[in-house]
C-alpha cells in the first residue's frame, strides 16, 4: 500500500489489515506522515530549533542583554573552537587569543588578529544565577571559557554575544508566532463554524466581519499600533500586545475556509442524523463537522506559523514591533541595514539562514501533514 506525499509516491510502514481498519485517525495520519521523508526531516529540524529556543538560557553562554557584554571585543568576528594548531593538539576545545587594531591602515574599523595564546572551553561552568523557563533556578550553562569570553557567532557593536542573542531570538519569535496562531485559530474555528452552520443573517454579519478584517491594511494598522504603545511599556507588555495584534488580524482567511466547508457539509446525512438524535449545534460542529476536514485545519494551522513569525520579524525589522532589550529575529536584523555591517561585519547576517530554515521547516511539515490527513491521497 502506498500514499501520495509531497507530490511523490511514498511507502507506508507495514500495517496488518486489522490494524489498518481499526486504527484511529491520529494513528493513520502519523503513519502516513512518517512515510514522507522530507516532511519527517523538516519535523526534526523544526523540533531542533524549538528546543533551542526553549532551552536558550541554558544553551547560550551568556545573558543576551546587559550581562555578558564584552567591551573589549565589539564587532568581533566569530571564534571557531579548535582541537589542533601549529603547537599541537588537545583533547579540550580551545580558541585563540586575539589582538585588535583600528586605524587608517584598517579603514578605521576593528580588525582581529589571532595569536598563539589559547583559551580553553569549559562545560557546565558556574555562572550568575538565572531561571530556566522563568521558574527553575539555575547556576550553570552548557559551556563557557576559562578566562574571558567565547563568541561562536561573533559580537555586535555593543559587545553582545550574537550566538546567545540568536538562541533567545528564536524562542521569542516562535513564542510570538504561537500566541498569534492560537488566537487566530480559535477565532477562526468559532466564527467560521457558526457562520457556516447557522447561515442566514448570522452568516451575512459574520462574513462582513471577515471581509472587514481581511481588508485592513497591515502596515498602516501596525504603524497605528506602534504609535499607540507607550514608550514606558515593558518588554513583556509589548510582546503580549504584538501577539494579540497578529492574532486578531490573522483569522479572516482561515475562518472563510472553515465556513465554506461547514456550509457544504451541514446538510450531509451524518449531520442530519446527529441533529435528529438531539445533538446540540455546537456539539455537531465540534464532533462531526470540524473533524470531517481535519486536513485543511491542520495545514492552515501549521502554515500560519511561518507567516506569523515572518510578520513579527518584518515588523520588528522596520521598527514597528519588538525592540531592545527583547531579542527577536526581527530586532537582530535591524542592524544589518547599516553600511559598515554590509561591508565589514558579515556575521550579523547569521540569523538570516536560521530564519529561512525555520520558515521552510514549517512549510514542509505543513505540506506533509496535509497529505497525511487527506484520505484522497491514498493509492492502492
């Protein structure tokens, strides 16, 4: 037996006839999804970035904000750990010492020169207390340097560690996207389901609401939102407000699709049988109608994530979203527009391929889930 996935014919892991016909919908979807190698690899990549964002305080060597600044290594190049150099090899990874010069001969920019001095990396070093997940007290990080600092992705103009900032930025951007998707998803299910099931004047009013939300211009709306947010707001308040704005502006398209499917299925025999048996309208929507097009809901839910992350990144990039000291992918990319960065400090662009990888992972996972949840993808 084979199933269609990602436009290709993929083999389904062997299941006996009894297991196949008695398996629940969730197990069948998972079996089909596992047979899709591209989607499965994308899921691993996505899970890796999600874990990096969740455990960023432990994985990053320094606090990405004020603590951990290296005033002696501003705009510093990435430091790659080594095991061997001209002086021999070591079982412990190390980085070379650096000397920095700036003057007319370097076009007045910092130039780093590697020296023979070694700085060894340490694992699980004791650091200043912090809280993992904001709850668990911790005093150790994954790695650090015996003396001084280690900067795998280099540093910015303030001497902040870009590696630490990138890990925290991934977590913040995914958190904003998650909150925005959940808000828009709940609104779309409720409004789209009610509009399609009841029809009549309720459908007319809710459709007008959907069209109004879809017609709102995004950039001018967020310019107004940015002007509304006081400068005295904390990072948490700004984070929550941006998530709400993304959620309340992103539900219109999904609600319209849900409304269309519910409208087409509300006169089906199984729906009429449930209503004649005395089932309430919301029970019929929740237990019968919504599960009938699970594949569409799944793919819209997953595909909405990269658009939410992209929206937050774009807004923060143009100064309408999150701002320092919050670390998000958009905030970090703000510095890449400077001329000196484009010419001399290319490591500022390291978050760009990470952002692209996250978006592509979401797209491939959503595509794989769509094929796995679609019963018409089966080929015998």
